[in-house]
C-alpha cells in the first residue's frame, strides 16, 4: 500500500526519519493547517459576516449573533470528537480524517458562495450556522485522527518530536488566514472587501482542500491500527469502552483537568485573548494588532518542535506543567507591559485617574455577559458597561436608596440619566480625556505602517512581549499530542484522547476571550479577566502533579 510503514520498535529511535514517515507527518500536518485556516477565517471576519448575514438587526445585535455563530463551532467540537473518534476506532484513522477534511473544506467553500440575508432572507443566517456547526464537528474529529495517525507511525523515543509538527498547525493556520485576509484587503481595498472581497479567502480554501485530499489519499492506514484490525482486536463499542469503564474513563478525566484545561487556557490567552486585548481594550487598530500577533507567531512557531523534541528527552509532563506554572506567574506583568508599551497614555491614566460610579446598590446588577446577548437598561449598569468598553478602570460606590447614578472622574461629576444618553457618554468621554485618558487613534498608541515596520522600539517591544506569550503556548502545546496518545490504549485511542482535548481547548480555551472580557466589564479592571486562565492553569499544575503519570517511555504498540 502506498506510504506503508512497519510498526515502529524501540531500536528504531536512533535511525533517521524515513521518507514514508516524513510523508505521513507532512500530509497530516498540511491538512490540519488548512482545516485551522478554514476555522479561523470566520473568527477574523466575524464583523463583516455579521453585516452580511444578520443585516436585519441593529449593528450591536448583528455582531453578537455573528460571535455566537462563531462560538457554536467551539461548543460542538467535543461532539465531533465523540462521533469521529468512534468512527476512527471502528473503521480506521486514515479514512476518518479524510472525511473530516472534506466536511471542513466544503463547509468553508459554501460560506464563500452563500447568498447574504439581503438576497435570501432568514435562510442565509440559518445555513451559515449549520455550516459553522459542521466545521466544529469536523475539527473535533480532525485533531485526534492526525495526532493518533502520526504517533502510531513514530518510533518509540521520538513521538514528541514527530507529533510536535502537528502542534504547529493551529498557529500556522491562523497565520495563513491572517496573511490571505491582509493580502485580499490590500488588493481589493476596504470598501470592496467589505462588500464582496471577504468571500475570496473562503473560496481559496477549495484549492487547499484539493491539495490536502490528494496528499492524504496517497497514505496507508496506521500500522498499529492495521495490525490490530488484522488480528480482530478492534473495539466493538469504543464509546462504551472509553467512557463507560472507569479504568479508562479516569484517564480521560485526569487528562482533561491535569493537562488539557491548563494547556487550552494558556494557548488561547497567548494567541486569541492577546489579540482581543490589543484591539478591544488597548484600542490598537485591527491592521496593526493582527500584524503584531502574526510576527510573534512567526518568531515563536519553531518552539513547538523544540519542546516536542525536548519532551522525548526529559518528559512531557514536566514541560507542560512548567509552561502552565510560568504562564500563570507572569500573565499579569506581561499584559501590564503590553499596555505600558502599546498604549502608554492608557497605562498612565489607569494609575492616576480616579473614576467612581455611585448608585443605589439595588439598581446595580451584574454585568457578567460572556455571550454578549444581555441588554442593559438601568443607569448603573449602562454607566459601567460604557466605562468598561472604553477601557476605563473604575470603582463602584454605594449611594443612598433612590439616588441617581453619577460618574465621578477625579473631581468632575456627571449625572448618568435613566437609559443613558449620547450626551452623557460624550460628557464622560470629555472628562476622561481631560484627565488623561487617550483619544481614539492617539499618536502614542502603537501603529504599524506596513508589515515590515517592526524595527521601531515600540513595535519591537510589543512583539517581544507577545513572543513570550507564544513561547508559553509552545511549551504546553508542543508535547500534548504525544502525551495524550500515550495515555490511552490503541483500540480506543482516537475516541479517548479526542474528547478531553476538545473540551479543554473548545470550551475552557475557546470561550476564554468572551468570559475574560465579561469579568473585566463586571469589575472595572482591564486585567481582571486574566484570573480566568491563571486559576485554571494553577489547578492543572496541582492536579497534574498529583495524578498525571509520565508517559514518554511507554511502548504504545505493546497493546496492539
């Protein structure tokens, strides 16, 4: 069979990588890059997609619906892990991840040709959401298949290095999507891009799909799975065996809370929340923010392979838990450093300007709004929501019962009327700017003139801080595939590893940006959202130290 390889044995570790193994890694990684490219396109273009497919609603509402449709892709990922993990353990690794890439690629291409709401009405957003769900399901099955397939081709003693190439794919997929979007925007211009040019990156995906499918068709089944299938030892009920028997299910629980939850929040903080923080909190323009993240990813991506290789030498567990611990200890100073460098006037204002919302406590509700669907009406809630979206640090003080809501900026007090008014918001903004808060587009806010404008001190320093966050990502993510593969027996490996991975990354990680910003809005502290990844990362370190075994020396072919 084309691309066939023998079952790796312990003595193989010292030999060079064979051409067949290189082809396996390249095919698995390349296909996964394209799948992540497809998945990230939607997130990067959510605002434009909202205007195209939810145009019947006001701008704020359409943005919320667009983000909820994006979140749906994360929420269904564990279900995709169950569906395709079961198929992978029953039918085989190769054919299952051929199916997942076809679903992902075709769903993305259809978004590119889907008529908008102005053309076909309510059918447009309904079809869009169905396509997003299909993408999420496919992605839920892709990672486990690719990781298992590569690991089962790798020699004992080199699985961390081999599988670490797959770990680069999410970052490379994000980088590729940003690159294509920036190139298309430059070619079409902003007006044409918003009208029709946004479809081009989605349509391009069909070419990537064709390449990926062609390459994967050249591969054979995993040697470990093929041997087990020939001997009639495959699982007849992978879901029941993986999660219905405590001897196996306990490792899925341990993997989730002792490895993947922390890995997921460190990853999403370092790549996605950092981008959100730059744009939504520090008010860096989208062009510059995307370029800053792209450069940090370009500089840091090679460390996935470095830490994967290192995990073969010193162990997976120590690197992953060290990454979680170091990230948790340094998130606050790093993000404060990003603020001080990228928007120095904001950092100074946060330290020097005293802002207080005074209101009857009975009239103040909670602002926790992770999915963005709540509509605030009380003056206290509207005032705090306005301040949080303006990146203002504020305190809330109790007023007398029935007392009107006021906002005090140092010594200037502004009444905030029922329902809020544009005039009140303008008055608050004027007082904030007079006290030292920067205006939109302030000259001191970091801005890149072109993609290679990276040598000015301000730009270079921001990229350097973002690069450190990416290194944390590579520490926790580089060895994780090998470790998850090694935790579970061959007969239920695809099913068992996929579910904790996608709960940890799809739920704990994927919902991080929205949850963290909701925490910021509730407290009036732009850094408060960092407690979400910090607490989860610390919990992972504790659980991992107590319950997670080291796996680097396991022979994963012994149970075939």
